[in-house]
């Protein structure tokens, strides 16, 4: 019994300094970058690529390209293209500054993994979260997990407000909500 206690004390005394020093180390700073104003390809209303690197706004889901809604002029319009155009306009006018917060765990062979980012925009004298702007104006949605829970709660609140006020895409009675489409596709893909 004494040998076990001594062994435990020796292990604890050698491990604790390492644990203590790990806790006092400053974590590395997250990469911050200005959203490029040229050389950008907007892939969707929540993702873009530049210099061979793909980026996506964390917690934001744009409308899906190839899905359609009827706009206020009664014209059938690609919902994904509307989301993309709004993102491009905000980026052009507000020149976001972004922080890379995560990297996708899975990447295709030969393709760099997607970098998830949050971005801030200057609108007037205010600094606002880009995802919140896109969602509150009704041109993007709160991303959800496979069960339909929002990945970022404050975006779900912003989406609810945009829906209630019928802003942006929410003014269309036939809005193809992307989270519903993605959840239905995930359910259909599950083995029975």
C-alpha cells in the first residue's frame, strides 16, 4: 500500500508542474485578416475562396443555390444567388475584418480544408457581426446541426426576428428554408 501511495505521489509531483505551466501559457492568437476586396470567388451566400483557400462564415447558412422563391416583382428567383449577391454587396461596401476560428476536420484529397470564420463590418459608426447582419436582413439563416438545433443561438434569435418582420427573403411566401432542405436530405440519406 505504501509503495502505491509513494508511486502516486511521485507521478503527481512530476505531472503537476507540467499541468500548472500549461494553464499559465497564453493561447496562440487566432488569425485575423481583412476580407480581400479582389481575387475572391463567392461560392455561396456564406462561403468564399481566395488564393486556393476556402472560407465559410461560422454559424451561418445561406439559401441553397438551385432552390427558388418568388420575389416582390413576382419573378421566380434563385434563392442561393440572392444570398450570394447580398453577401458580395456587404463585403464590397463594409470591408469586413475576419477571425479564423476553426478548420474543417475533413478535407477532400488535394483540397485545403475549409476555414470557419467570424467577421465584423463597419456600418456607420457601429461595428457589427457580419453573420448577424446577413441574418437580420433576411438574406441568410442560422445554421443548424443534424437535429435542427442552431449552432449559434444568437443567430437563431436574429432569424426569428427577420422572419417575424418579413425582411429580405422572408417576404416570399414560398421561401425554400435551407435548414429544412438539409435536414430532409440528411434523413433521406440515413440507412433504414
